[in-house]
C-alpha cells in the first residue's frame, strides 16, 4: 500500500466529479504479481475495515470516473500495478485496514 487519505469530500477525474455521502478515503495501492502467470485485480473484491470491524466497499460512483476505472486490470506475471481506490465511509469512521479478496488484510499507512 502506498498511501491513504481520508476526509476527502469529493474526487474529480477528466472533468467529472463525485461527492461523498460521508467522506472519501482515497487509497493508493501497488498490486504485485509474483506468480508465473497473469492474474486479475478486481477493486470490487476490496474493502476498508474500520476499528469496529465494519467493512466498506469501494464507491461504485468513484470507480466509474475515467482515471479510476483502470483500477480493474490484468496484472502480467512478475509485474506490478499501481491503482487508486476510493471508499465512501461514514463521517467519523476509523478505517484501519484494507481487505483484499475477503481475507488478506494490510494496515493503512498513516492517514493524511
């Protein structure tokens, strides 16, 4: 994981904008495929997990923005993909971890 920034009221991409219902947490990730075959990265299989165990899926409205839509991609063998994920979490939520594929979790870096 590269970065995390919460408390963002809205995101813009290529002239389009989306406002958060609560607050956006914008998370930059690097997905590394250490395997011998290509694999896919699906942002829909990620979630932010808060301090109380609540899970928030990526914002479908934000993922539709042109610059963020590329987050879903094939990752060739022995390469890395950098992507931006946007989660619309309730105001006051305390996101702590990024969950991948329903099981693997990575702690969020210090929130900016």
